[in-house]
C-alpha cells in the first residue's frame, strides 16, 4: 500500500521543503491535507498502486498565482488537491477511470486527463472539491 506522508504532500515529494513551514499553512489546511491523503491512499490501495511521486501538493498563493492555467482559488492552496506524476501514456489516470465508483466512494474528483498533459510530464489531479453530481466524478476546467 502506498503511504503518503504529510511531509511528502506538503513538500511535493521533498521538491519544496520550505512549504512545510510556510506561513499560509494553517492547522485547518493540515487537517484538510490529512483527510485528502486518507482518501487518496484508499483509492490507490484499491487500485493496487503502491508507489507514487507527488508533483504538487500544498501551494502557497504566491506560487499558485505564477502557475500558468492554475485556478485563482485552487484547492491546492487549501490542501484539498494533489497532483501525482503520471507516465506518457497516462496509465494512472486511465486506471482510475476504469473505477469511477472509487472516486465516488472516496469523495474525490479527477481532472480530465486531456487537461493534465505537460510538455515534459503528465500528472493526475485529484481533489475534494464541491461540484454538481456527475456519474464519472471527472471535471473539465
């Protein structure tokens, strides 16, 4: 089973160690992160995924505002979203899409994989946002 630690989440797999002590990181946001990690870990366990790399977890608002195409009120800024590195074939995203029932079970939303392709890498975006009900639990920006 994949074990995502709070430190892994806050620092994006230790890419940004300073975020662990950022002034915007409140106790409420840490609680959000813990809830998110429980949900994501449960989803990954049921999909038999045992290793991931986080490309983006908590984002301070100053960082978020400098990311092209990021939502102005991104759930990353409140520790309610996670981006996980995916391969060129988007294998992780496709595996999640084979089990939309698990997104419902864990109260998670998946961003449309068509929107999570980068120049150098792809990622899976999962969050605990509030949206109108949809059977697939996938959203498009």
